[in-house]
């Protein structure tokens, strides 16, 4: 079997969402036809990137995982650079109406005029592991291909420079301030192959970085046709409750503050639904004052079976994020026939609603409340009909056989 490496910022059974889950599921499928190894860090969370797992080799589901230590994050320097990035993004996005340049491209051109040490940004953003990069440099001849996850981070940007001719990039890119930093233009000119999650992501990347149009590319996403739908019992305090659910990182950038505010508005304007709860699943990074209240339940991290139990008993999944490249949890909910309520301003999330002809979307508090009321008033028959349409959409568009064939072709083309 030819050996391939998947390079990803975090990896583990405890990390059950986002690009990291995508990387693990893909690795387990590709391991049926290739000798797959994971190159990753010792981090379990992506705020501080502290070393949680021991450095060295671990076997997870029969796949060799090589972990490398990260250097301690310089929070002071990171916060300073982040303020530059976000202030530029906000300033120029407010003043673009006076120009004829394409909206997104103009923002990137403005970034180029600001002195900014991109490599320093990558290092302080994290995860920064010189040992990981040294391993790729020293062992690159041992691998047929390197598959890199997530455009944003140091391992991908520096790693691709070392093995460009053997590299496949899975950007998981979306419209966020960091994306317009000019340093990323090099990344989107180097890999031998780019595999996008959606057509929307591909169009977005190629609009901002036209050089990516010259590279071989494909649209694959992730498969759900063998999804593990096993679940456990619900927590005692939720047995008799109706609730809506959010699953993911509980942070402002994912729209969580907006969602919580809109939910509180809903409870004020609809006293007849005073017993309805909002369940937040995942690590919380918000101030406790924002989420306090008997109607909001924080579960913290849960395993796959409990996550499924919480999901299948929810009235709907709420996804308030402005930025997504695919959203695995949204597709999981659809597969499990659970309604979705998404932020209409996120093009990827809204495309799932449009294409499947299921779910609801919102742009403001009143629309959010209307969506909640809609699913609280639906009959069981109506919910089943919508659930079947959602499931069929996922199975039709996200098949592992098709996806693995695309990856296999990309690897052979290197």
C-alpha cells in the first residue's frame, strides 16, 4: 500500500466537529486503499493550542497518528495582530460602496497596503510546531501524497511550501477577516490539487485568489451514507422538555451571542412557550452573564452517542453562523430528519435549505422567532415528510463512494 499523510491541526476521538472530524472520517475511509498516517499537534482545543495529548505515535481506529508539541501561544502578540486584521476588515467593508472594484477583491487589495508580517501572524495564531514542520521536511520522500486541512493555520501554509508537488489542499475556506491577508495568496498558488467542500467555497476562493483557477480542483465534501446513528439516553432534566439545540463551539464568531439574544427575544414575545429551552452543546467561550437563565442549558463536550440523542430529540437544530464551508452538524441533523434553522446570511448554510427544500432561515430576530414557532406547531406527519426530503438530499449529494473516488483520482494525478 502506498503511504499518504493527512496534516491537520488537531486530531482525536474527542474532537467531534468541523475540519478535524472531516479529516478523521476521510482518513478512516482512505485507509481501506492506502496506508494513511496523521500528522498533527498535541492540542485538543483551538484557543490556546496547549499540549494535551503526549507527543509521539498513537493508534486511533487502526490509523497511525503522529503528534508534535506546540509552542506556547503569545496571547499578547496575537491579540495585537488580531486587532489590526479585524479593524481593517470592518473599516474597508463599511466604505466599499464608493468604489467599483469587486467587493471581496477590493478588501484584499487594501490589506496588501498594510505592513503585516504574515509568517509572524501564522506563528502567533497557532498551532505552531517547528517539530511538525521539520518532520515533513525530513520525511517527505516517504509519502506519495500530503493532504492538508484548513487554509488558515501554520502547519498547512508552511507544510505546503515544503511538499507542493505532492500536496492536496482542503481549504475549508469562508468569508472571514483573516482570509484576505495577502500572505494566503501564496498558499492558493502552490498545491498540486485543491478539493473544495462546495461549489460556493470554490467560487469564493477563486474570486479572491484567481491563481487558484489554474490549479487542478474538485468538489467532494464528506460522505454520510454509513453514518453511525447510535444514541444513548437523554439527560434526566431534558426528558419532559421541548428544546432547540446548537452544537459546536460556543463563541461569538459562530453567531452564538446573536442566537442567544434572539432566543431571549422569542421567550419575551411568546410567553405561551415559556417552557421551551435552548440547549448548547460544546465548549463555551462566552461570558456566563450572556448565557445565564433557566431556559438555556450548557452541556459541555458530549460523546457521539449522547450528541445524537440530544439531536434526535430536539425540535430543530439552530445554526447561526455567518461563516461555514460545509457544516457537518447541519448535514447530520438533516440525515437524522431533524429540522434546521440557519442564518440566511451564510451562503453555504442557506444553500442546504434551498437545495433540499427543507428547513427555515432567518436574518433578524422576528424571523428567528417565526422559525421556532413554525416547528413547534408542525404536526408529526409534516415533520416526517420534511425529514424524509432532508435525508434524501444528504444521501444523494454526500456519498462516500463518489467522494473517495475523487480523492483517489487526485492522489493518482500527483
